[in-house]
C-alpha cells in the first residue's frame, strides 16, 4: 500500500527505490523508539500541487530533533524542495508525505551519531474516513510531557496511542479519545480535539497535547468566521454534554464526532459550527499557497 517496486523515496542524501533503502536494524529508532517524523499533505489546487504549511511542519520536526539531541542538518527550505521533488518523481498530486529522521546505529542509551533523513510519499485517503465517528474514552492516557517532549512527533511516544486506537477498534468504535493524567480530555491518538458548546469552540490548552498545525489553523479559521474559541481544560462531563465535536489533524483533516461512549452529541452535525469549520478547512487546503519551490 505504501510503496511498490517503482516507488522512489529519499534516504541518506539521495533519491532511490523504496525497496532499496536497506534501513538498519541496528538503528536506535528501531530498537528504542528514538526517532522524529512528520506528516504533511499535498493537494491538487487550481494552480498545481501545493503542500499545506510545509514550513510549519519542517520547523516542528527540526525543533523536536533538537530536543532529542538528534543531528539534523537540512534546513526547512531544503526539506520542502525534497518533498516537492518526491511528489514529482512519484507522479503524486493528492498525497501524504512522511519525513523521518532515523537515529544512528547504537545499542546504547545515549543519543548521538549521524541520524539519516528518510522521506516517502503515498496516496492516502482521509485517515479516519468521511463518516461521523463513534468514539470512546480510552483507558490509555496520553503520554506525560514530563516523560517525553510533546512538541512534535517522536516515534516511541506513539505506543500508548497505538494501544488506544487498537482498543477502541476492538470494542467496535472508530477512534479513541485519550485523557491526561488528571482525567481531563487530551486528544485522539493521531488528532487534536475541539468540542462545541452554545456555538463556542473549546480545545484543550497546549502543554499536554500535540501542538497540531491543523489545530492552529482551525483556531484561525474560527476567528475569521467569528466563532468564539477557548483554549482551556475540558472535563469528560463537558465532552459527553457537548453539542458537537471534531478531531483535527493533517491526515484526519476535520472529522466530525457523532458519539462518545454511546452518548450521541446534541446537535445534528450539519447544524453545528464544527461543520462550518470542516467546510472552511477543506476550501483552505485546496486553495493556492505559495511554495518556496515550484517544481510541478
Ligand atoms: N496528535 C498526534 C499524536 C498526531 O500524530 C497528530 C498528527 N497526525 C496530531 C495530533 C495533529 O497534528 P497536525 O495537525 O499537526 O497534523
């Protein structure tokens, strides 16, 4: 699904067939989860293929690598250029792009050595589909920011998220909602969350959650649409009593939530402010953004 014999990816300084990367089983990323990745999305717009907010994604990746003491020499403009070239080489228009910084071979527990950049792209439908989602509160809590920096996508920090999504699916739900250690609503395994009450949007504050680029975009869109937004703690009771709710993320985009633990949210989704946000986001990503490089 992610690659075939012809797929090209970028690895350790060059474009090569994905099947030929020969990624090392001795890498600290594979052994201990010390790795940083990102997820970007490209869209076909009227004026060509455009990656949505590439600088924000690559800047987050670089900041996260720095926090993990991983050497990462590419600057954001170089990364953007590689991403566009990857799309062109694979003839992709609407696609998901996955850069990953893979740690050096090291069986010890000190970070260091030369990490290698891998970047791949593939066609991927919306991560949680297009239907309204039936969700559940997960028994697995969001990882503590005191254990792992939460400012970016760190490979090892995804284990609780995988546990949460797998548990949700096994119990017949579409997706999980993870709480923080204090029992307040944090986020979904691969998306941020907003609830709606009395036409106002509320989302958990930064600190415990992934500072989602889609989350920031949704806050800006809400302001432009004159929808009030608050960043504050959300209790489980508030979530269950919400008029509507959405997950947000690059791969998820803006996905509506139908129910939580079997409780239907109060409003028909199409009557909610959340639905206006979903429409505005869809319009925005398909509009033209100026890339630093126009290859396609
Ligand atoms: N939280 C987690 C754990 C994620 O992996 C993601 C991205 N898939 C998000 C939130 C949403 O972040 P963004 O909007 O930057 O894609």
